[in-house]
């Protein structure tokens, strides 16, 4: 699941300060 999620990272945004993806909405994460 994580590999497929990284192709289409719904519910997350790229934080330019930390240079990483951060999840913003667990409900959009794809339960």
C-alpha cells in the first residue's frame, strides 16, 4: 500500500522545509 500511495499521495503535501511528504488528512489516505 505505501508504494501505491506514493504514486498518488492523496491527503498529503510536500513540506519544502523538511523536504518530505507529510500526511494532512488520514481520511483521504485511503482506508
